[in-house]
């Protein structure tokens, strides 16, 4: 196929949960094709499925997983029927889930490696059904396995829960991937968010909300012209519009501004998705699946400098604070180094730090 610039499109769980939403995806892809782009689509599991897979593991430890398996089967069968595609397309994944749940019920234990395998099934099933639908709509779409493209950065010093459940991947431009896709006769590509693999080929996850990060990785590897994150809101606002009805849409932000908002509680974007696009200067658009015609937020290097002012307010709830009081830290060399080494050893990420002569208080990223 002739070379065409890529646009990477990420759709979350609510955006892949019904025929009407998949029709919106098809329409967006068709629009980009008509504008000379080659769409590369990244999708999450159907809304609620990741939580159900978590529940499956918990119930399997007690040997009570069958009702949860039936729930997963019914949900995907209903979606398949709604899309007018064959439910048998996801049968192998459902059978694998059944085998894995049975194994958990026998050993009464779930390790991070197994947890990652089970959780990956949500994205694999949604994209399998979605690819069949898109092709039935006349869009020549190739389904790709994200685990064969994204390799995690393997650090033997990390605990297994970080290595398998909150992995990070490299995101330098991938000329081999670009060449392979250029030789493919497909008009568009569809793959999974949230999942990758170790260099040895084991499934890993990118952490909850990691589909945004997957999309940013793909955009960087492909040298995409733009990244679009499609969700249930059209962008970032001056405050949470569900709490402050008068909040205004922020139409243009710099990468640093968006990073601060995402890190400190704005849930529209996963905080880790911004570094790959910032490093490679790829504009990121946040768009609404419910109403594609709404104005959206653009995040890029070209944000206007309006001077020092409060642009937005964000908040985080349910944070964990640890306060350490001791006179022993006064004029003690290396006290903070010892404290943070302890957090590192237990795989805990520190968000904010406040210090005085006799107190250190930190907030923890419980995710």
C-alpha cells in the first residue's frame, strides 16, 4: 500500500461497548482515510470487563468462578450479536479463561504472571469482535497483537507485581514495524491497549488506564502525525465539570500543563501517555465518542503563552499519606535516602513530599 501518514486513535471501554459506538469508530476511521491518513486504532476491553476479570480471579481462589465466566461469555456473546459477527470468534479466549480459572481454584493462589494473562483477555476479545465488525463495514482492517509489537523494559530488580502488572515499554521510532506495515495491503490496523510482552514473550500489563499509554507508544513508534484519545468527554476542563458545571473546556495546552493536570487528578488522560508524544512532538487531541463534532482539547508544543495565571484546578481523593516524625533526622546525613530506599524495595511510588527538621510526609501512588 502507498505510504500514508499515520493517525493513532485510542478508544476506551465505553467507546467499544455497543454497535453504535463501533459505528462511530468506523465513521472516524473512514473520515481519516478520506483525509489521506492511515488509521491505527487502539482499543480497551469492553466497559466493566477488566473489573469482571479481576473478580473472576478472586472467585476462582474460592472455587466459585463459574458464574463470573458465564457473565463474561454472555457479555461478549451479546456484543457479537449486536455487531452481527460470530460469537465463536472469542471462544478460544473464553476457554482459556476457563482453564486458567480452574487452575487458580486448584492451587488457591494468583501470581502476577497469571494475573496479567487473565486480564489481557478483555482487550483481545474486544478487538477480535471489533475487527470483524469493521471489515464487515467495508474497512480493510488488519488485527494485530500488541504483545508482538510492544516489549516491556525488563528490570530484574523490580518486584513481580511491577514487572507484570505495571510495565513500561520503549518508544523510539521502529523502522522495522513501519516497513512491515507499509508492505501490508490493509487500509487500517486495529490492536489492543493495556497489554505488552516481556522480551521472553510473557504477557504484561501497562497498569490500569494503560491503553492511553499504549496508544502513545504506538504513535511514537510509527512516527504518527497525530494521536487522538477518544473518551466520554471532549477534553480537559478548568475543573471537574461533574462537580463544577461552569467549568470551561481548555482548548489548547502544553505538554507540561497537561502532565501536571493528569498527574494530580484529572482522569481524562493517563499520566504516562504524555512523555512519548512530548519527546517526539506528536500533537495529542482529546475527543468525545458521544459527540465527535464537539470542540476538543489539543495538547502540543504550540500552546499559547498567556503568562502566569491559574489555568485549571484538579484534585485527588483517597490518597495515602505517611507521616514520619523523629528528632533523629536532624542533621542526619542520608536519612531521606534510607527512607526512599525502603519505598523502592517495597515497590511503592511516592507522589509528593513535604519535609521539616523533624518530619517527612509523603503521599503514595496506590495504583
